[in-house]
C-alpha cells in the first residue's frame, strides 16, 4: 500500500506519514493545554510537530520544546530541522555560553532546550516567554516537585497572553495524586490517552511477545544471602530496642520503610537533641547499606557483591568514613562472608541465561538488534564481558555521563556516537542502564532483555517500548526465584494496570496561580549572586521581589545597603567544620566587615545529624560565628522557608526603612594562587576547575592568556568551545 503523507506548508514534502490517531491527538491538543499519553514508538514527537505547525500558522510567535537530557535535545533538534520548512531552529544546552544563548533566544523561531538552561535564563532575565505561542514538555511526567518544568510552566502562564502547553509522556505513573500534580503544574486542561489496544493504533503495532524467565539461585549464593539476612535481622532487633516510644519498626523493613524511619528519627533529633538518637540513625544507615548488598547478591551475583564490598572497605578505611560502614564491614568479616567470597567461583545464572537467549536470537536472525537493560553499571560491565565470548555478538555498553572511581561515564558526544553505531549494526547488542529507557531514538530492536525487573511502571513501560516498534519483537524478563526480583516484577505489573485505570478515569481541574503583586506595585529588590541561581531559591522569590542576578564578591544575597546574607546548607557548613576549611571564616569575616547587619542562613532540618560529629563542636562553631564575627544565625528547614525569610527582610528594609540594596564589598583573597584562579575563572565558560587545570598546565596567568587555541585544548576539561571563548575574550579588539 502506498504511504500517505501529511501535507502542510511548514512541513517538508513526503516527510511525515499520515496516521489518523496522530492527527486526532494534535487537533484535540489545539483546543487547550493538554497532556498526551502515547506508548513509546507511536510518535509523540510527530504529534508535537503537528501541533507546532498548526499553532505557528495561526499565530505569530515562537515555540519552545523542552526535553530532560542533552542527547534528547540534540535528537529533537535534528528531527525538526529535517522535517520542517523553518530555518530558524535553535538548540540550547548548558555547554553554550550565556551571550550565545541570548542570540539564539532572539533569532530562533523554534528553540529546543534542556529545562535547566531555560530556567536559569528566565531567572537571569536573559529570556522571556511572552512571545511563545506553544511550550512543549517532553517526558512530562517529570513535572513534579521542584523540577524545572514546574517553574517554566508557571512563568509561561504569567508572561504569555495566549498560552498553550503540550505535555508528552509514554507513562505518567499509576499514582493518581502524581498524575494530578503533573497536570496542575503544567496547567493541563485535557488529558488525551491512546493505548496499543485502541483500534486506530493497533494496526501500527507489530506483535510483541513478553515472557518472564525464572532462574534459580545457586546454593553457594543462597548461603551468603542467608548470612547477610542474619546480620540484617540482628541489626533490626537492635533498632527495635533503641527506637523511641511510638516509632514502630517493621519486622523486615524495606528500603522505603527504612528511609521513612530515618526521617522520623531526624524529626525526633530536631525536637529533643537526645544523643542516643544519633546511634539510631547510624544503625538505619547500616541497614540501608546491607539491604543494598543483599539485593546485589541475590539479583546480580557474586562479582557485583565483591565490588560493593571493595567500595564499602574503601569508605570504611577513609578518613571521613562513617561508623555505619566500619561496623557493617566488621560484621560481614565476623560471619566469614569475605573469606568465602574469595573461594566462590560460581556466578549468577542470569549471565549464562542472557548469553544463551542472545546466542539463539543471533543464530535465528543474524541481523538482530538487541538491548539488555540492567539497573547497575557493574552488572552492565559483567554482561558485556560475558557476551564477548558469544559468537556473532558485537556488544557495547551504554551508560550515563556521570563518572565514579574506576568507571568513566559517556559524554553526550560518546552517547550519540554509540547509538549511531548500534543503529547501523556496527554493534548488535546494547548493554544499557536506565539512561536508555527514556525518550532516546534508539532504533526498533528485535529483543529486549530485562536483566532484572524494575518496580517502577514508568521505567518498565519505557523499556518494553524499545522493541516491537516497526516489526515483531520480544521482551524477556529474568527473575531470580525466591528473591526481590519477583516482588519487583509483580509490583510493576500491578502499577501498569492501575495506571491505565487512573488515566482513563481521572478528571482534571486546574487553577492557575496569579501573581500576588498588582501590576505597577513596587516590589522589593534583591541582588543575588549568580552561583545561587542553581539553588532553586530564586524560583520562590520571583513573584514578590525584583531579582537582579550578578557576581557578588561578598555574600549570596543583598537585601539593603546594610543587610547582606550568606547562605549555607547544613551539609556544607558541617563539612567546612570537619574538613578544617578556612574559606568559611574568610567569607564570614568579609560579610561582617561589609555589612552593618550581616546574616548567616543555615538551611536544612538536621544540622546536628549531618555528619558523625559531637554536637558540642557544632555549638562551638555557632558560638564563634555569633560572638567572634557578630553575625546572627537564622535556621531554615528548606529553600522555600529561606526564600520567605529573605522576602520578609527585604520588604522590611526597603518599604519600612527606605533602604535600597547596594552592591559593595570586596572579597579577601587568601593567597596569590587564589587571586590567579579568580582572574582566569572570570572568563565566560571557564569555571574554578578549568581555571586550576589551565594554571597547572601553563604555569601562570600570562601564559594562559597567550596560549593558542590548540594549546588550550590539550588541557583537561577544555574543549573547542571553551578554548575558542578564551581566545575570543583575550585576543579580540576592545571597542568600548
């Protein structure tokens, strides 16, 4: 049958295939702000494109497309550039300097960006959403809590006279309150849901076979697990004995229950300051570590558990090692577990099972593309090494950008290159962690293997959607009998069914908040250090204050000529005390000298329970800050409470006293080295780490400034863009 294509003046000819359900979803989404729920592989991005061109044809304005990761932003940008008769399509990521981003904001008709960049640019007043006729939120289920989507949507409704939002997701979750929160945060009026069972969708869905395969746990691993459970039981009994009256400890607490207990104990500490409660917290930390170890041994195997023990030992033997790590390692050694680990040569049967499933698939269809999903990087590496011995298999690992000791992550460029090699068949097996679950345009595969089930229905749906997109596909879920694998599997299945029920029934009622300040009313002004923009506090300040981000040498917030504020999280403050970091005292000294009314805000509910340190040491620090520096300390529980305090003081200073803020004060530099680092780090795109690397590489500020672009690029963390930015600043003619 000949393919029918969508015809539209803004869409390139013969580019977008005509699918009735996509046209229907797009038409519905133009009636009001909508959440479109469509299974992976059925063309959510096409629906977004159809809404986009309809809106641009009708209204004069711009479109913003938001996606949570840089690879996704790159993917969407390429799709729109290839499909649309629109040249002004810009891409924004954190790698692009602020001045270049301003140009993209001004010159683009369509902007594709990560949400954090947009949030920062809105806060810094580099951008406005007033002229945008449509904002698209990809992976919209993320719009909960303080995620950047929430802030951007709120600003959009405030700034735009005729806003339209389109949220897209394959799975919003099974919790009704969460779905309602997503809808409320994005200002959603309509929810449009299509499943693979719908008649107008079904004809585009190739058959997908899902099988779950049970594997037995070897006796040697069972014995290790039994000994670990014995330690877990003893610790739990100890926790029961020590917990305060009224706090119940479950018989065999799950990770979720342990985290809940942890919060209850933290609340008790805040109210009572009883010393024994710190030991209770330490036992809970020990149980959490042990629970993770048990999960590894029963679902991943001996090698993964060995690596975990090595990391635990490294943590226990470090100068900053916790008592929980030391005690747990001691208990494991007493049980003879570490000794037996050295003599066990049996591995988890999942490894052999994965090899066998893939071997058969390749034999039956040599051109197959296969994804193996695993929750842990260590397991991904083990699977990769095992598959290297299977004939016909060309496997590659696909992980996130974060690195840890001995395990380097993949950069955005490396991720894109890896997927390209997989799609062209250079590699036929992708061994991936959760980074491959969400949104990425991975080619349709013949087989997806879950190395272990996941309890999240969102992640489960996303994984399954990686096969059966264009032709018949299989999903194989490996489940270790008698372990938490079974619980996770049934949990995700229940949640998937519940999600379908909730989405079908949910009614959306959205109230859009209005700015409390009437137009024309003068708001208090707050100067904010640009490094504080990442804290999230500015989001809570914006409605009732005028924010001016700038580089402050002294303080984090200036509320008036006489009031300057330094903000520290409880974690940062105590770390400075434990590590003997003198920067804190230099900052406080500068604050005290610069402002006649300095303030230190300590943010966090449990300043005494952050680290294993005696409360008297913390009290001594507070006494020094208050008495020696003359700085009052204000304790806030979270970012929102910090913002409320700043607003109150700013309003009091500026409205009642008539004191407007003035940026003043100079930072006291500790050493010549620090002054050198400051000079180099002031270049746009060069932060403190890069500045240190450059100075180590070239030896002086003068040599850094005179280095060529090619020489600069040899320095760690200095890429093409940074080297070019340095040369542009240093070498360009001054036109003042």
